C-alpha cells in the first residue's frame, strides 16, 4: 500500500463481510480466507480518529499561511494504530471518489490519500524518496533532497492529495543529526502541501519526538489520539466486552453459540491485556482451528490452546519470586 496503485486497490476492494441471513453457505476455503482477512472492528479509537480527521481537513482546507493542524495516533504495539489509520484513509478515499467520480472511460485523475512508511534509520532523503515512490515520481541518485522535495510538492499538489498518512513515526529521532533533518523535512512538507497530516507510532510521547524545539513545534500543531488497550469497564459501559460481541457476530462458524465469547470477557481481557490486535488474532486463530478440526465453535478450552503473539504471552507469564 506504499504505492498509489497498491493503495487504490486496497481502498476500492470490497472489505470482507460477515455472513448474512439467507446467504448461501460458504465453502471451507472461503471461510478460512474470510477469517484470515476478517472484518475491521470499529473501536473507540477508530471513531475518534475519523471524527478528528474530518474536522481538521475542513479546518485546514482554506489555510494558506501556516501548516495545517495534524494528528498523532499513539499507543503500545498491537493496539490497532495502523488498522485505525488505514480505515480512516480508506473512508476518505471513497468519500472523495463518490464526490468526484472520474469521467466515463477515464482512469482516476486524483490521488486524495497518500500512505508512507518511515523507513528504518530514515534520513531526510530516504524519507522524501518514499514520498516520491508512492506516486511513481522518477528519481535518480544524482538528484538532491531539495530537487526531490520540489518534485514531490509539485506532483502531490497537482494530484490533489488531501490526506497524508505517515506510519512508524517512532522511528524518527530528532536528537540525531539525520533525525533532526528528517523532522525538519516533515515540517517543510506540512507547510508546502495543502493536506492534513496524520502520524502513527508506538508510544510516541515517550520518544524524543516531543522533546526540544522541534518536538515543541510538532506538539503545538498536532492533536494526540491514544490508541491504547481497551478497558474492561468504563463507567457503566464495557468497551472490551462490546468489541468481543462485535467480533463474535462477524464469525462464520456453523455450531458456535452466540454469547459464548462475551461471557469469557474477563479471561480474554487478562489474556490479551486489552490489546485489540492480540484479541482479534486470538479469536481468528481459534476460528480457523475450529473449521479445520470440525468443531465449528470456539470454547474457552479452544482459546487456551492458541499460542498468542510474544507480547501478549510475555504479559501473561507468571512472575517468579526470588
């Protein structure tokens, strides 16, 4: 998805849909593929990010003199940051396409959304080259960073890019010389491109991104959205159990009894530490196993048999007393 062709294919491909009453039964292979891809569960973070992006895009639409306000999605690993980022990007892409359909017989003429990954050990030149690669802007090793930046700004503006999504932002360290130059590049892009920038990274507030002069500039322009573990309870609501219910309703298992998984919410919260990524992986793996072994249902025993990602398993490892 870090090229326009890949992003366009992702945004316009119909996402997986849960089985509907009256639909013909899917084959075993179709159901395995469905649980592998699965639906996007709308979490509170996704809803908050969607609202904020829509508001900031309107707020910055006619802003000419300074950088538009931006957003930073932060949180621990496996908390659903990238999922939230991609979901909002797809929504923006489809909304723009509905309002501005290409003329009959012609290909898409605009690129409303750009998705860029910060490369490991990023320098200003390697990062701006990633921006160029996304829209297929030709570059050569002899081109300077300034030349590539000028080409990117011209092409992105001409293509109508309105939303720039930058993932893995925690890889930047403004305390180093190369990191500082890269942070300055991003600041330059936000001032030159008529687009709203949304960054995502692991525990960004704990990194050097918010420290020093450059950090203060970023913090002064960006709204922070925390995509953290879901609490078991929030006032009178039960956000984690609600998400489990949504996941269960999307399963395609012939013998699974509705209400089984929400009853195990305390166990699932303890097992996954409330991380949405760990939770969906656990239930999807259990569903795939249930299809393979013919049980077609998920029980607590089936969940316990699934080995989770290392982060979640490390959280559940008992501490030894000395």
